[in-house]
């Protein structure tokens, strides 16, 4: 009897998690910190920061420089095919350049020493404050809530990151085909320590002879705002954009991308405590997907079930219809769920009925069954949430309208 693919992936994931857990426990028993050598550098693995699916995130420290990173380790038991999927995530990190979007610092592909597959390592900036889900959990423990102004500012910064994805413009024909900006060559006399954003540190699709993507002497992890790169869209404090002059021709038409897994756990908090940083682009894809037949509909449902968190997933992804085009409005729904969670400490569809009484989150989502708890928050906040949680995606605002509604709500609090 053949094992269903989803069950096979789940079993593989459990096996890989057991390997990593055993590694962590054994290092504690031996009073040693495990080490990894990647791209010619040795890193100490200090602790596990998080886990999910085929991936673990570790706190890693470069032995030479003492710099610390968030090291994402992704197992690819299927080998090159799995690596190709992960490299799509790497390309997404490189593609979107914005102060509220995380920047990848380095990556490497190595052979799994304990299996036939591959392991991909992604080096990301370390945000010591954690993510917004961590902040929500801390609020629950301490019996406190975000102030409405603080919450709306965090939400607005997240929306600016989403807008950079929904309104992405390739800057060359090559970028449109590859889905990534052109790379600049590094000047021979440049100083890597002084050039925080030099693209030479970012992974190239071709890699190198060892399958790695090396940086020179790494600069400090990027936090919050950064200097402009060629072809980068910048946003000032009011969120107005300006396009840097392109070296390879004028920008092409907008090619919208959808994140497809927006939730508090995928929004980091920068060290200033007020700048949200969108991360985890493993689910990111072209936003507009025509669904012409039942086979395509089922495929999209399977992809969403595997990559998008149920309590934040748009209703059109639970029951994909034929003859429609899925679009970036799936993210608007997730933004509504995220703002609700910031306000009330849980998704609108994670309530007593669905979590304790055997109710179905999917049915609650499809019927938009949720209520606002009693709170001191304004009607403007409730209206903003309700505008995004429309079962019909055509009735939801676009990202610019969401930002405008957020600005209005903030103005009433000034």
C-alpha cells in the first residue's frame, strides 16, 4: 500500500525533528556547543530559536568575528528538487528590498551527512526581541494589551512591507524572467566592512563549486532602515515611495507577489521595539493565479494547506473554485486576522468553539464567523478589521486602501 505524499512528508519531518532534537540534547549532555563549518567559516550553535516543518532556526555565532545570526536550517530529503524549492525562498529574500522586510545575509547548500538529501542554511539578521507572536504571548502572561496607537503603527509598518510585494516592479527583462533584481559586481577597492548592503554578500543563483553562497568579511546584521541600493524602492516615514534610477532600463509593469502566510509569528520586531520586519518567504508566489479546472483548484488547495497557517488563511484557499483568479487579496484577509490577533491575542477563528468544542476553523473561516470581544479599542479599529475580513475577496480593500484606513484610525488617536 502506497503512503500518501502528505503523510510521507509528515513522517520525514518528524524524523528530521528527532535528529535535530537529539543533536541539541547530546550537546547539552556533553557540555559542548555544536559547531558547523559553512562557506569556510566555523559557527557555534548556541540554542534553538524555533522550528517548523522541515526547518529549524538556531542562534549561531561566527567564531572568527563573534557576530550572531539567526541560522535557518532546512532539510531537503528529496535532494535537488527540494533545494530548488528552497532557493525560491532565497530569491524572494533578495527580490524585495524594503526597510520592513528582512534581508538575507548568506546561504549555503550542503550534503546531508545523515542522509541522501541536501541541507540549505540561510543566515538572517538576529532580532533579539523576537516576533509579534512572542509579544502577544508576553501580553497574555503579563495580563496587558498593546495600546491602540502602538498596535496600529506596527500594523502599518507591516502593510508597507506587503505593499512592496503587491506592487513589485522588475527592473529588467532578466529580472522579470528570473524573478530577481540584477546583481552588481563588487568594486575591487570596496571595503566589505563599510558596505552593509553590498549585493556581493547575497546569494547568487549559480552558487559556487561547493554549492555555497559566500560573503566576504560580514558587516553587522541589518536592523530597521538601511541605505539605498540600485533599483531599490525607498519609503520615508510617511510611506511615500521613490524609485532609484535603474542601470538597466526603466521599471517594467507591476508583477504582484503574495506572501500567503502573513501572521504575527512571521513579523519580527527590530531592536528599536517599534519597527516590524516581515520574514519567512517560503510560501511566497506570484499573486495572480488563474484556476481553469478542478485539477488546478485542488493543487492550489494542497499548496495552501501545506504552506499557509489555517487560522490566518483566506477562505478562497480552503475551497478553491474553478474559473477564478486567486490574487493578492489573500494577504489582505491574513492582515485582518493579524490585526485582530494583535488586539485580542488570538486569531478571529481560534476561539472556544473551534479550539475546545470540536468546531471547525475551516467552517468558521468560510462563513466569516467571528466576534469582537469587549475592549477599550475604538470603533475605527473594529471597522478596519471588518473591512479586511470579507469572505468575498472583491469586497476587501487593496493594500493602499488598508494603509489609508490605518492612517485615518491613527489620526483619530493623535
